[in-house]
C-alpha cells in the first residue's frame, strides 16, 4: 500500500534535513534505499573498540525515523540467558533507545526511534539521534562481546554497568 502523498512529502523533507546534517558534519554515508516509502542511510563508525554500523531509516507510512545498529557477532546459545540479563541491565539505565536480544538467533541490536508526524525534524535532532546511538553502542558493544566470549562474567558486566550509572 502506497503511503498518503503528504506523508511521502514529509518523509522526503526529513530525509533532506538528515542528509544535510550528515554533509555539514562531513560524514561519509551510503544511501542504501530511497523510495517514496522509505529512505535508508548507512553510516560506519570506528568506535573505541569495535567498528559499528548505524542504519537510519525514515518510513513514510509510520512517519518515523529509526536508528539501529546490530552487534557484529551473535551471542552463543549457551550464553543467551546471561546476555538477556545483561541487555535488561543495560536498558535500565538508558534514557533514549534500547537494546534487543533475539533469543533464537543471538542477535543484539540497539534501536532509537523518533516520530515526525506533521513535522520536519531539525539537524540538531537528527544529530542527537545518531550520536546518542553511536555513543551507546560504543559503550556496550565490547561488554556484550566479552560476555559472549567468556572474558567477562555476568557479575562483572553488571558491576561495570553499575559503575557507569554511578559516574553519571
């Protein structure tokens, strides 16, 4: 089903602001998809430890901008219960966005969404969505990896998360 023309136009205006923000910040990005229904932009970052890819998707039908990032590894089946507790603990302290764990596949992803119904988001808001996502993924991706590889216990993960909470 094709979205309403006003929703398509609104999404296109938001996509223009998003790409302008990326260009103004001299960030390299790839437009994965650009249709009347959706715009998908991919940005790769080098974090403090693991590289990350952010996907920014604008959807005309739902009038939302979503940022998500998938961890570059799958959690081993034997470690998924601990990972579920770790994801819940990480989410507890987040103001914006959340991590999701797919118990069937072991995929962990971060996601952050904002609605743009009848509005055009500012460059500042798009920048906020992108940089909060990148900072959050960078803060946790190495911990999730260490938990998965056995280099960190669940107790150590929880202690590190509690120390982060106390510092902020």
